[in-house]
C-alpha cells in the first residue's frame, strides 16, 4: 500500500510540476535571448553600428554582417542564419516572400523611407536629357516599377495604368525614346560616368560620396516604401525584436542618422 501511495504521489508531482516548469523554461529562454545578429549592407552599416551600444544598454549583445546583395540579406534572415535585417523596403520584402514562400515581416512601427531619384553627371535639368538618352534602371521588378513611375509622374513617359507593377514592356509612350539599361541597384550610381542618367536610391548616392539632393527629379511617394526591422513572422512580437525597433526609433539614433547621413532617412514621426 505504501508503494502505491508513493507512486501516486510521484505521478502527481510529475503531472503538476513538470508542465509548469517546462513552460517557465520556454518563457525564460525567450526573455533571455540577448545575442542578436543583424544583416545589413554598406548603406546601412553605420546606422546598425550606432545601435549596438544603445542595445547594450538594454542588455543585448548585437553583432552584424554586411552583405553585398540585398536578396542575400533576406535569405539569411529567412533561413535563420541571422535574426534581423535593416536594409530593404517593405514592398521589396513582400516580393521576396511571394517568390520564396518566405514568412518575413517588417516589425511595426515602421521607421523611415529613403528616396529615389533620377541623377546625371552630364545634365543639370531633367528637360535637358536628349533624345535617345541612356538611363540606368534597377533590374528588380519592384524598384523598376518605382523608377518608371518617377518618370511617368514627370510626364516623361506613360505607362499602362491597368498594371499594379510595371516593367519596361508596359511603357506605352516614350516621347524622347529613352534607352533603359537594366542593372543591379548597387551598380546604378557607378554607371553615371557612362550613362546620360541613372535612377538611383539616395542611400547609394550617399554611400558613393555623391550629393543625393542633387537629383533632376525624385519620387513623389516615398512613404509607400517604408523601411524598418525585418524578422521572421514568429519573432515579430518577441521582446528582443520590439527592443530593437525601439532602439532604432530612439532620439540618440535619430540624431545620429541625421548628422551622419545628412537627412537621408525620412522618419515617419
């Protein structure tokens, strides 16, 4: 009888305590995540580097890795090699998700936008671009769409209004017969010496030590391309992810961003 009572007591302890302890351990493991890795590029390296000591004050050790290809930064977060990403805008991320069955999300609140414009080292006014001018344009679908809409908003060409995302084949009217040369977004600034003009991100101009405010024309709707901290969906509400967003939003980082980048990042609030 004593053996039966002992075994029953042991079972009650096992059933009653083990699940509680297991839950506490799982919760503890989540709240104790203090090592965070961020993927970025040269354009955002200084911003990410500046957030390292801010996160350290919150008890985190942040490391980062610089990639030379935007897609690879997304791949690294999606496959778990890196925890978070600070680089691409939300529509670019969404296209990656659709094409790769990925589940990345941009943690809210979103932070800022980076402008895109038409630049030239040969001409000072958009009206001066000649017939058959060669223009470098980004070869990924989302940023090609954005670049073409900049020209369409300036009435330099017309595009198919029925298309949600337009490409070169959707140009309906091209009065000056512009010749578009497709290339990776990181190459558009470098092409300026060979092209009549190039459609480029302000960030790439800044990274090349060029004046990003010296555009011929710029995008009219940068708020449609928000940037922020990107993580896997399962981590969007994790404390470390929320703390990382808070750090990037902090006055210290905003002041640094304005001083270092000269107004490159247009914060939403």
